[in-house]
C-alpha cells in the first residue's frame, strides 16, 4: 500500500514492486483533472480480472478514509510517501503542511496499531530534517529543521520511531537525501533547470529565473532510492537509515553541468535572479554519510551528479522532440542492463 503513489517516488516504487510480483494499492487524491501521468504506463483497468495495481481515492487529512482502506486492503507493507513535499511552499502553507506531513503519518500509524495486523511501515523521512547541522550527516546527527516541511518530517520521524518502541511495530525511517529523475516535479530546482535548458535549446524559452545558487545538495537518482526503500522493509529488525550519495554540489554547479552538456556553453546569459525563490531560512549544505546503509543493506548508489544531469537532460530533450546528446541513455543501458522502470 503506497501513499503518494502518483508522485515521483511512488511511480518508480510501483514499477519496482510490480516487477517483484507484488499486488500494489495506492492512494490518489481526487482532482478535477487527471493527476496520474507518472503511473499511466502501469495503469490497469479495474474491470479486468487478475490485475495487480489498484488505485483508491483518499487523503492524508482524512483519518476515516485511511482506517477504512487499511482495514479493507490488509496490506503487508505500507510505504508512506504522500506529502506536501515542496520546502519553499511549506512556508506559504505551514498549517496544511503540518496537517498532511506530520499528522498524516500519525493517522496511518494509529490505523495500523488499531488494525492489529503485522503491517510493516516505511516512513519517507528527509535530509531536510538535519537543516543547519554541519555535514556530513548520519543517523546520529542532531536535527535542526529550517522549514515547516522539515519540522513536520521531524515529527513524523520521531513518531514512527516511538510507535516502533512503544508498540513493537515494524516501523522504519528512510532518511533520504535529494533524489531526482526525469519524473521529478517541475518546480524542484534540478528539473526546473533541465526542463528550461531543453526549452532554451528548442527555442521555446530565453531565460530561467532562480533563487539561491550557492546552496549545496547531495543529489542521487530516484530508482536507486526506491530500491533502498524496499530493502529497508525486508530487514529482520526495523531500523532507520540514511540514504545518500556522499557527494555534494551547488545549484550553480548543476547549471554549469547542464548548459555545457546541452551544448549551450556559459549559463550566465540565460539565468536571472528572482527573490521569490529564496526561502525565509535556507539549508546551506547537505551531504549524507550512508555508511550504515552500505554495510547493513549492501546499498550503494551507482549514479552520481554528472550522470544524473545527463540522464535528466536526455529525457527533457526527448520530451520536446529533440534528439538527446545520448550520454545519459548510454549510461543507463550500461549501468542497469536489467532495468525494471520505463525510460522516460
Ligand atoms: P512528490 O512527487 O511531491 O509526491 C508526493 C505525493 O504525495 C503526490 O503523489 C501527492 O499527490 C501526494 N500527496 C500530497 N498531499 C497529499 C494528501 N494530503 N493526501 C494524499 N496524498 C498527498 O514527492 P516525491 O519526490 O515523490 O517524495 C516522496 C516522499 O519522500 C515525500 O514524502 C517527500 O517529502 C519525501 N522525500 C523526498 C525526497 C526527494 O528528494 N524526492 C527526499 C526525502 C524525502 P498528488 O499526486 O495528488 O499531488
Ligand atoms: O531546492 C535552491 C533552493 O526545491 C534545492 C524535496 O524533495 O529535497 C527536496 O527539497 C535548492 C534549495 O529541493 C531555486 O533554495 C535555487 O537550496 O529542489 P529544491 P529541496 O528544498 O532540497 C528534500 C530532501 C526533500 O525532502 C523535499 O521534499 O535549490 N534553489 N533556485 C531553488 N529551488 C527551487 N525549488 N526553485 C528555484 O528556483
């Protein structure tokens, strides 16, 4: 059972679980337009017998709905990925963010506890919880959250651990650093840049407007991160893990790399500053120390910064009907000969 199934991570996780013969259920929110673009390629018509993917309307702010779904589905595993996941937006909507991202987790934990079923629970915690704690950060680094989003995730992290200790439930936190892909939401900085670069190349746009270029992030590749989520729930004992590449790069470096790869040269003529993309409090630098995941889960990322930029740009070129430079596609073929997800 996946909350946030139509999000970036939810879509890849669905493909991974279907490739492992799971029956997958997921919550989608009702909207007046379709918002399931990321999972359309795995959609299965509910009128057909023998399907393995089921979508249910629901919302993390609706306890009764969550209780009912968990009671009906009786899942073996819950991957709780649903959230208002945009840090900048969380400053505009702090109460909604806390309701969804903090209380939403509590609602699910209560529903699991009341069900008396042996459900394993994965909580999508975040490197944002570390905030201004000096890098590199690991499972023992104190949290110093710098946004309503990060504060809500700290609550969710702690309440997940608390339910594990108090009620002996199988609950884990995956403390994931930024992970990106061609399916990343278009308002996050990596996708905003690669999409804009492709549009500039195609002659559709002339400029991109950005905020703080000096912030540094530990950017990984989403398919590898959802594999970590799955492995985390297959442990004998529930435990929390940092999942990261151990490399950090600034937004400025991402720009340099993307414009160079696209053959546009220097990024400076194309980029303008816009203060609306600044945050009231910024997280300056995040770098994860994923030694524990390497040692205990045998998890290690293969795609790092440069490869990631190439993979994302190739996809954005293709989306506009441009011939991609092709290095990203080549890397994916070489590194993942048995790829379980659709190449966008
Ligand atoms: P995403 O693309 O923004 O997806 C979030 C999903 O949550 C969407 O499907 C969204 O539904 C759903 N959602 C939002 N509010 C909801 C509500 N009130 N009720 C039910 N569903 C709701 O985020 P992501 O990148 O896949 O991230 C997945 C999770 O990992 C999130 O919890 C995020 O905070 C966390 N995380 C992400 C990263 C990262 O770098 N990506 C790193 C650490 C942690 P709609 O499709 O209807 O909008
Ligand atoms: O910002 C800077 C911005 O919005 C990255 C979420 O998945 O990862 C994500 O949160 C950096 C920040 O991601 C723009 O100030 C500059 O320093 O891509 P982002 P995020 O805030 O790191 C964590 C791990 C999560 O858990 C979250 O759910 O880029 N930046 N100019 C900009 N950011 C945006 N969005 N837009 C700009 O124009």
